[in-house]
C-alpha cells in the first residue's frame, strides 16, 4: 500500500510522477504542516476520533519528524509527491497505526490551504518589520540632512528649490501605504480552512473555531468550497509585494542616477557596491539596479497567481499546486530588496554641496518670481508670461534668472526692478515660503518627520 496511490490506482508513469511532484518546492511549508497536524490531532480528540494517548503519540512523532527535518536528516521523497505526504509517511514509519489515523476528517486541500495561510502570516509579519525598518532608516537620514536643499524635479528637469528631507519623506510615504496594504491582506487571510475537507466539509464533529484559535487564527473560514479553492489571499499579498517592489525600484532608480558622476548627489558605501571585472576604477550601484530588477520578478509573481486561478471552477483544482513558487519567490525577493535598500541607504553619504549646487543655473526661482508678481495683483497667467521673458533674457546673458541686475529685470517689466525682489530670488527663502501642508519648508518637514515617526512607532533617536 502506498500513501499516494491508495488502493485504486496502478503504477504511475515516470513523466507523470515528475509533473505530479511538488516536494522540491513545497517542503518550505514543513513547519506549518506540522503545526497544522498537531492542531488537527488535538481536534480529533475533542471530536472523539482519537484517544488522548493516540494524539500524544502523534504529537511526539510529529515533533520528532520536525527535528529530523530541522537537522536535514529527512530524505525527501518525490515519489511521495508533496510535503504533506512526506511528513505523514515518516510519521507512520515512526508511530504506526496512530499515524494512519491523522488524516481522518482532513484532505490535503484544507491542509495545504491552512499551511499556506500560516506561512504567509509569518513571512508577512517579517516583511512588515523589514519595511518599517527601511522607513526608519529613511527617516533617520531625513532628520540628519534636514538643512540640505536640492531641486524638486518634474520630467527629471530641475523645477523648484526644495529640501532633501522632503524628497526622502516622499520615498517613505509609498512605503507607508505598502505597509498598510500588507496589513490589510494579513487581516483578511486570518481564517483557518481546517475542517473544510476536500471541498464539502466533514461529518466528524470538529470544533473548527477551537482549531482556528489553537493555530492563532481569528476565526474559521465560512465556506468549505471557498476555503479549499480560493487563493485571493495569495494574489493580494503578491500584488501588495509587487507594488512595494515598484516603489523600491523607483528608489533604486534614483540611487542609480544620484550616484552617477553626472549627478553626484550620493555616494554608496563599498559594502553595497560592486566593481567591474574589466574596468578597475568602477564602483557600480548594483544594489539599486538589482532592486530595480527584482520589481520585474515581483510583478511576474503577482501575474502568475492571478492567471493561475482565473479559469478555475469552484472546488480545488490541481493547478493550485503551482501557487507555491510565486508566493515563496515574491516574499523572498521582496524581503531581500527591502533589507538591501535599508543597508545601502543607511551607509550612503549624501553629497550636500552637490545637492545644493544643483539649485544654481536652472532658473529654479522662476515660479517664485511669478508668484510674487501674482501676490502683488498681476494675474498669474500674465505673471507667468512676464517671468518667461525674464528667463529668456537670463539665457541670452548666460546667467541664472536670480543673477540678473535690477536694471535688466526692470527692462523686462518695471515691477521687477523693485529691491524687495532680492528675497524672492533666494533659493532658501523660496523653500521657506512653501509652507503649505505637505510642502518643503523646514518647519513643515520637521512636523512631517514627527508625524511619520509617530506613525511608524519609531521615536527620534
Ligand atoms: N500538493 C498539493 C497542492 O499543493 C496538495 C493538495 C493535493 N490535493 C489533491 N487533491 N491532489 O495543491
């Protein structure tokens, strides 16, 4: 008698066996599988299926199997198909008939759905902690560099004078939403499928709520068909991780640009850079490029999970076996990316002189001059036109708009000759004027930093 063929089927073709097996991938679930089996065994006692002694024997056996796996002693057998059968087969070897009773009132369908939810919960929490850590690293740098100015860009062209900390806080905002999305997904998956059986439940009197609580779930799933055949919790997590990946990729892109000699805004530490096998002078921002690349993998994982279930009728389909690798990969690559960026940003040097130097030469206070005219009563559209002419004049003279003489300004428009305009042309004063909520004025950024620290539960060091 083999566990996987039952009494019904003759031998399996070798190609079918290769297609059929998943233990190479799903052995990752062994901890959750054993925890689920222990909870199920206890539930079987309460349902009057097992004696207390049998359950104790099973539990001791399962703990022994866990020890063997931990020490790398269990020989995983692909002929046993998956993690569930490998664990159970070893258990039967160790404890005999009690082991053969464990699968009463259970199917691999509710078993694997439970394992996956448990696994995702643990990895999800780990990811939340890592995202928080990255956010805190960014907040620390933003606080340290609070007085450093830089341009704010649109179209990757210098737009207005702004503040490095304000830019870093923008990185952190996306991470806050990523954190929220992961929390939402974890709250929704907090239901235990055990007791759903293969599709339509079980006739044994399981106390499903008690088993759910024993495994740390908020409640039992409400519908056995849905519980065994729905994987939207995976789609949701993978989507949240894909969006996170896109955010990390954008930060990565900026680190690639900023660390080039063309920009020179940041110097990454040796610990997070690589050299070239040919060009000895090279110091490459591979950390940022790899994180940018991982986003493609993360989007692929989410896509795989979405497509996997799109044509599946209600009730478990074996297609679902393919759900493991994309969710394992998604968490693996997302966690690695988050941790690598944390290290890279924590150890990077932000080049203050270069950042502030970028404020010169791009007529960055042009908006401020137009605003100043508008505040004195000129319609903004007219002011925009006048300042456009002023910029053209500065370009003709090969200077920044802030460097034109009062006489040259007055030639463009008489109001521009006024002496008070000196304050308008100063980049730092221009940043300070942008004191609306969400703006880059120092006081606003200090406020935003405090709010963010509160939100992340990370008081100022
Ligand atoms: N390895 C399977 C999976 O991951 C376990 C469930 C198998 N169920 C079945 N009816 N063959 O989906």
